[in-house]
C-alpha cells in the first residue's frame, strides 16, 4: 500500500528588489527616460508580484530631488504620497555594528 502523507504546502517566493531613488523619480516624472519600464516595477509591487525594499537614504534623495524641482509644499506632498507605499526601509551600516 502506498503512503500518501505528502504535505500540500505551497510556498510563494517573490522577487525582492532594492529600489534606487532614481527609479521612483521616474514613476513621479513622466518625462523621464524609461518611465514605462519603471512604472511596470511599481505595478508589479502593487499587485503583490514583487517586494520592493529601500535604503534609508532613498527618502533623503527623493526629498532632495523634489525640494530642488518643486516648491516645498509640493515636495512634501510628493514625499508623503510615496511613503504610503510602505516600502520596507533598511538602515545602511558599515557592517561593523
């Protein structure tokens, strides 16, 4: 008699991406080259197909860019709207701590 105690556990693995601020800037400024390709990455994240992680520097770079390109109120709104995506943010370390 055949033993059929095989578990039917399904494990879904998502691709993880460490996102650079330049890609997020492309999402937000449609004039940028590769806007469509970068938007596909965001769509994949929103559909749950991939994970996006960002370094803590990401938020400073976004704020810096839009702080130069827009007035401070607009830059703040852009940054707060981007934070709604709740990307896991990781502190950069030198590996010594």
